[in-house]
C-alpha cells in the first residue's frame, strides 16, 4: 500500500509540474502587456502590409499561438491545455510550419548526445573516483583530487570551444558542425552511423569531461571500503577485481543514481548553448533560433517539452531505484516530520520523568542544554560575558578574535580554502581598483593581434583592432562580481524563505511551499531563464543576477528544509519553544546558526552557477550587451574569427583564463569553508577560548579533526 501511494504521489507531482509549465506558457503568451501575443500580432501586420482586419488578425494569432485574444480567459486556457495535450503547440512564425514538426524530430538528436555523454561521464566517475579511493592519502589521490575539482570548475561550453579549435578546426576528422554529412542518405547503415558519431563526438566529449562528480564517488568508495562486508569478502578470498567492482564500485554508485538521472535533465537543458557552439541541429538549436527570432510559440513549446523530458527522467530514476538497490524501499526515501504536539508531549514527558524515553537517553539536564558550553555542538559561539570576570576591552578582543581572526586561521590551515581565498581576493581587488589601474580600452591603442607576452605593456596581447585584452578582462570583473553577488543574495533569500519557513512551520505551509519548490526544481532552469531574459531584457548586472537566481534557489531550499526538519526536533529548540521565546529569536539563535555551513556553501555555489550561466548566455547573445562582460568578449572573439587560427586564438583564451580561474577559486573555497563551522577547529584556533573549553570541544572527537584534515 505504501509503495502504491508513493507511485501515485510521484505521478501526481509530475503532472502538477507539467501543468505549471503549460500554465506559465499560457500566461506568458496571453497576459504580459506588450509581450508575445502583441509581438505575434505585430509580425502578422508587418508581413501583411497592415491590410488585415481585426477579426482576421485574431484568427491568425490563434492559429499561430493556440490562444484567441477575443475568447474569455478560462475558455482560452482550457482550449490551450487540450491542444498541448494533443501535442498541438500552434504554428511557428519563424519556420512557417507546425511547431511539433520543428521540435519533434529534433528531440532524438539531443537525447542521443545527452545519453552518450551521461554514459561516458559515468564510466569516468567509476574509474577515476574508484582509483582515487584505492590510493587514498597518497600523491595520486592529492593530484587526482585537484584535477577533479578543476574539471568540475570548467564550464562545458569552454571545453567545447577548446575542443572545437583543437580537433574541429585543427583536424579534418571531426566536423565543425551539423548532425551528419549532407551527402549521405539517412538510414541504419555503417557509413551513416559513423558520420553521426563523428559529428556528435565533440559535443559529447564537452559534456562528459565536465558533467560528473568524481570526488563524490570517491567519498562513497572510501566509506564503503571500511564496511564489514568488504572485510568479510577479503577474508573469504574473493578476487580483488570482484571486490572492487561488485562490492565497492556498485554500492558506491547507488547513492549517485538519482543524481545521474537528474544530470541527464541538466545536460538536456545545457544543449541550448552547446548545440549553438557546434551548430548541432537538436532541440536546443531550434530553441535558440526561435528565441533570437522572437518566435514565442516555438519558444514556449520548447519549455514545455524540456519540462516533460526532465520530469520523465526523474520519474524513471525514482521508480527504478528500488529495483537497482533492494535495500532502499520508497518509504526510506520519504522524509516525514512529527507534529508539534507530539514533540511537545515528548519533551514534557522527559521533564516529568527526569529520565530517558524508549528511544533516547538524556545525558544532560534541560538547564544544561539551555545554558550550553561556550562552544556548542552546532559550532555557534556563545558570547555571554560576566562583567565580573571580563573587562569591556577583553570582551571586544574576544569578539574580534571569534568573528574575524579565528575564521582566517581556519581558512589558512586548509590548502584548498587558502588557495581559493587568495584567488577570490585577487578578483575582489581587481573589481574594486582595477578600473583605476588599467588604461582605458580604445581601438588602436596597441598593435593589431599582438601575441601574449610579446610586449609586456599588453601581457595578454591585443584583439583585431588593437585593444588591450588584459584591460578588457579587468574592466569586466566589477560587473561580473556585482552580478554574482546580487544573484547569490537573491538566491539565498528565496532559499531561506521557502526552505526554513516550510521546515520550521510544517503542516499546510510546508506542503504548499515545497510543492512550489519542487515544480520550480523540475522545470529546466536554463530554458526558463532564457525566456525571462528575452521578455524582460535585463540590462543592469543586478537585474541579470536576479533573473539568473531563478535557476539556483530551489535545490538549496530543499536542502535547507531537510536540515531544519532535523534541527527543530532537537531538545534545545523544544526548550526554547516551551519557555515562550519568540519565533524570530529561535530561528536566529537556534536554527540559523546551525545552517551556516550549508548557507555558506550555497552562497559560493550560487555565485559559481550564476557566473557560468551568465557568461554562457552573454556568449550566445541571449542577454543584451549593455556592460563589459567576459561572455560578451567571448562572443566578439568568436565572431571575429578567434577559432580560425593560432594567431587569433589568444583573443578567445584571455576571457577563458579569467573565467576558469574564478570558477576554480570558488570551487576550492567552497570545499574548504565547511571547516569554519567545525566547533573543534574553532576551539583549536581561537586564541581567547579557555583551555577547559578547548578540551571540551575536542573531547572524544579527535577522529573528526583527522577526517577534516584528510579531506584537504
């Protein structure tokens, strides 16, 4: 019965997601003033020379968009849903044929590239992650881990451009574009299939080299190597190959299975940029062409189809996981919280009984939990100072030490965080003072196409009209940082509102907020961002950051909710409620302090995602060229022939250097900042913490410090 309810619930959620995408499409076409419907009408008037009656115009608008402006809203909405359910998306203005005839045949080509990239990426995860786990702690592990971090930091479209230059224009074996040789007749024959593989090879390699999680697989392998059943298999004398593949490799891959299926959806959405680079005529290619032509009927149909593919992929992952891993039933993957009344009753029972219940043994009194140690288990520092013991100056010094100096010491002891902090510090300096250091960029300020290091006045060389490439990158840093920070703050605000509110309050509010979150998480974010960018035409970096945040907050909100569900059931939170403390005080002191590691990681991750998405969208021309931007420089360089030869490739390489360095710094810093909220490390590095406090923070947990150090 539980299994049946799970299937029904997941199918219902999938249908709600598809319905939301259809509703968004209808609302975009029908409701936005001066939006798609007005644009379609204007195109029809222009093509007809203005000689068209109002009645005929509305009929033609309905033919193209499946939405009649004269019909009542509810009737038009129902008719639109019925048409979409029959895969009748209207007629494309740009391609002058039914939308399904344009997008339908392109779906298999995009699926072909995405599936091949997923398979190859999974094999790489299996081989490299397993190799690093077997060599844990030695030189291979250290070097390999940094390589994996670097590969994860490089955007897929950057790899695509480099492969296109090296193997596409540099050799004759890999074509520069297309799906197959036009001289061949499509069919299931060796020559045609070989041509299809050669044309798809570079897009597949670009995705496969960047869309995987070797470090996550390594962590799972390292954990499973220490399990008892692995030791038993070794004692039984089983071959090493069987132990590594069947016992370690397979069980390490299982936790990543759902993520891999979700990765297929991400690859499908990323096809918009990749297919434009390689001129590969898949669904993303036609979506981009329709976007640039303002063919809104085709654009909205593509969003719906992207959503359907994503939802189906996630459904397959959820429904098949139980068959792949029989130990994990569907009930184990459901998260249910106890009602507030149950938690309160349990807490009162402990107060009356003064002991433990059936499931827990209390080792501290409630007063102990409320007062706590100077360093709590959550890692949050308590700054209650007795005036008889401390002077005001000592109190201020302690606050400075705990808030500024201790985090700095912890970061500096982590190699990854240290390198990441230095990189981000350099970019912060360039963003603040760069415009005052580098010269103004103007045509013919130097020789044309000067090579890097050929003249130290222009270390990165010059472009085709003699502009300094280094100065261009430095001047683009400030807008990029503003965009990243504004987008990350907006992401953080939405994630905290949806995640923390739903997790803490529960009940109907939880269900409503998480339904909205799940719907947004299942709609391909990049396609949604492109639609909003075309309609809203954001120009300021702050506005661009807000638009890009739409693609980043749902997953973080889900993670925050899961953490809050755990925190709100803890005794110190229950005690605060019983004592009548305000909800705002409980959230700020008891909940948010525990969420700081996740919030920090989420902020840095959002900055990285916004950087990669913004550069990609500026590069393909979706976002307006209103400010200096690394994506704009990439676009101008490619259109200026930077891929045509070595004498111009440095023009493309200059922004790539800045993009990759920034993403790599963010990646390293994110992986090192989790140490900031380890209470044992804070006690060790805080100069103003007493010896007793330090020993209490360390007691019985030296292994945790060793694990943290080994992770770096």
